[in-house]
């Protein structure tokens, strides 16, 4: 239960004593009102006096200014004479201008150069009455501007500008105030000492609480506020200490939660971006910056729609009303290496009241999944197409045979031959697909053995040399091999299949009489075999795709030559299984070069003895 504070210990009592003392000092403040009235009266009297003199001057100047009998020079001389006779110590400058804004005369000897020139004082341009105080050179002046009327009083023919020194009057008032201030200061010092002694008991606890509050703001909760008494300030100090403990506990809990959240966000495999209700990004994790290729400091404060590059298709309201899943294409180009597809899920941040305070989007890279799905669809489409073509052809010939063509000895053998060829083509395709399937699933085991790679390649090329002799198409196969025997650990059957695929392609697409160059060399850790033809070549846009399944640069030509479109795909998988690499370099119209690189570790001849 809260204890009642004794009146004589309360802050109210202490403040009352302080006010009583201040009331005694307030008597001195009465003098301040006296000084204020003195200043007001002195300044007003001075201004009224100046105004009267300016009015007289205007009346005097109206005659020469409105004279039509005198030349301009005579009028200016009269004006100068009048101003010199009218000047006194209080007037700093008296200037006369005509209705065209030309300075006709000035009392300041240092400013005679402005006579006859356009007036530079903007406040003189309207030729109307104006009075105001200003500060020039750190001193106060009084400005009085009065229009000059013609002698008949029916028109304004100019204006007079009078700048007077009002600072002297302020100094007189200041001197009187200084005398009064001296007497008041003595009384004030005594009152201040008494007030400080009493207010110290109030301000010291408040000061300590302020210091403790500053320490808390810096994160230091170790200090405590000293309790000096049992008054309201003492109870406030005790409450403040309790508050400090609660704040420390809450801060530790928040810090722990924040660190946990930061750790979760940092190590998430998905990108996370949070935005406020205006759509401005307030939080982004490292994965999101990596996926979006942006720096965190650049993303903070940026529009979420612009960050995701969907501001043309979506609005923030639409995302808030329908926070559905999106697929965003962040591909830099059509090249496969630069493609990126992000799957983005949105969720609203709501308070308990239902008020929407922001939006969170979670994104993850689905490029590989989309690529696999696209390849699956393409694969099914290609397989269907490749099987449908021979089946359609076979159906046509079989229907013809069924309708009686089998009785015709001239066409029946050709029909049966084509049907057999198409059947063989489908069997080859299915065998290739089965091989690829086994390779993809990892069920295709290599029968590795150390083989003289030079002899293996020569064995394959010798067979093709025999094909050259027995075929109508003439071409030469030139061999450029290293002199050293290269023993490589490989599966001979599968490597022969790869070499057959590439050599067959080189022969198919080489012109009659062309030359195929086969080179074999070694590096410090690989053997490299290349096959160069001078055939049609491969367009630049197709070079990176020739190892894809069913991909043909010239589909019509390849299909007419009996290819399945799987040879290079199988070759790539075989070489990959050997931890090697296969690639092609080609210029359209100039031929192609296929390279096969296999890991190689040279052995001394003694090892084989």
C-alpha cells in the first residue's frame, strides 16, 4: 500500500517556499516595467519629433521640386542646399527622389555618386508613406519615407527618405536600466543563493534519474537511483529503479528474439523481404539480396514492386487483397546460364485488430525445377514426335500391304524393307533412351580398365577408313597423334560408342572430298582428343544446345539421315561418367571441332613390366 507523504516532506511544500522567495524578488521586477515604459515613452517621443521634422522638410521641398520655371540643375542645387541646412546629428541620411525613381539629392557626402542615378532602395519605389525601424552596421536606425506632393497638392512628384540614429535613445534607456540592474542584481544574488539551497533537494534526485535514464538509453542497466527521502521524488526514484529492472528484462528478451530472428533470416535458404504498409522495403536477408542481385542498403526504402520488377503488372493494393503465389522471371538473357525464375509467396502482416501493417514475401529459386519441368515436357513431346513419325510411315505401308500390295512383287519388297528400317530406327531410339535412363538413374556401371588410348582410337578410325573405301562419298581421315602411348582408365565399349557418334556426325555433315582431322595430345592431367570436319558447321545460337536430347540444328536433314537426336546426349553422359568433359567449337559454313577430355595420370613404362 502506498504511504502518505508528510506535508513538510512533500515537493509541494518545497515548491511553495521557493515561490515565496521568488515573490520577494518579483518586487524588483516592477522596475523592469518602469524601464519598459521609459523606453517606450522615450522612443515614441523621438519618433514623433523626427516625423514632425520630416513633415516640415516635405513641405519645404515641395516648392523647388514642383517648380517648372527652373532648370533641373538649379532644382538639384536648391535641393542640396536645403538638405545641407536641414541636416543635424540625428539624421544619418536624407535622400530625395523624383517620381521616376531618380535620386535628386542626398545629405550624405559619401553617397553623392548616387545623385542622378536610379534609386537602389526597393522600399522607395512605391512613393508612399512608410515608417519602420531597422538595423544597419549593428546599430538601430529609424526610417521615415514621405511622399512629396506638388504645390497644388493634386499629384505625387517624389519622395523624401530620412534615416535617423535612434540608437542614441536606446543607449540612454540602457544607461538608466544599468543603474537599476545593479541594485536589482545585489538583491537577486541573495535570492538566488536561498533558492538554490532549497531547489537542490529537488533537482539533485531529478538529475540522478536523468543520468540513469541516459545510461539506460545506452544499454547500461547496472546503476541505481539513490533514494534521498520519502517524499514524492523518493517514491519516483524507487519506481524508476523498478522500471529500470523491467526494461532490462524486456530488452534482454527482445535482444534474444531479435538475434534469433536475425539468425533464422540469415541462414534461411529462401529469400525474405518485408515491407511496410506503403510497400517500402524495411527488411531483407542475404539470400534475397543474392537472388535479386541487389545490395541491402540499396534495397532498404525501395518500393517492393520495383525491387521485384513487377510494378507494371501489379499494384500494392492488388498484392494486399490477393497475396497469391507468383513466378517471376529474373533472367538476364536468353542464355541458360543467365536464367533465373523465382517463386514468390506473399503474406500480410496484421495487428490483432486486423489492421494491415505490412507485407512479407518469401522467394526461392525454382530455376532448376522449371528447367527440369520444361525438359520433361520437351522430352515427352520429342519422344512422341520421334515415335509417331516411323509409326505413321509403317502404318501407311502396312495398310498398303493389307489392301493387296503384298501381291505386287515390284512394290511389296520395298514396302517391307522400309517397314523394317523404321522398326530398326525405333529400336535404336528406344535402346538409346534406355541407356540415357540408366545413366540418369546411376544404374549404368562402367567397366573400367587401363587401355592404350592411341590404339583404341586407331581401331575406331580404321573401321571408318574401311567405310570410306566401300562408300560413294569420298573423304580423308588425317591423324595427328602424340608419339607417346597414353594409357587411360576407361570403359572401352562406351568410349567407342562416343567416338562412333562423333565420327558418324563428321562424315554425315562433311562435303564429298572433305577432310576429317583427328588429333590426340596430352596435358599434365588430361588427354584431349579432337575431331575436326569442314562441313556445314553449327550456328552460334545452337552451339550450346547440340548436346541436348533430341536437339537437331537441321531437323529435316538429320531425320532424313536416320539420326535419333540422342547420340551427342549419350556421349555427354558417358564422358561425364568418366569425370571428363566434351564440348564443341564451330563456325557456321566452315566446319566444327568436337573435343573430348579425359582424366589422365601418366605412368612410367616400368610400371607395366
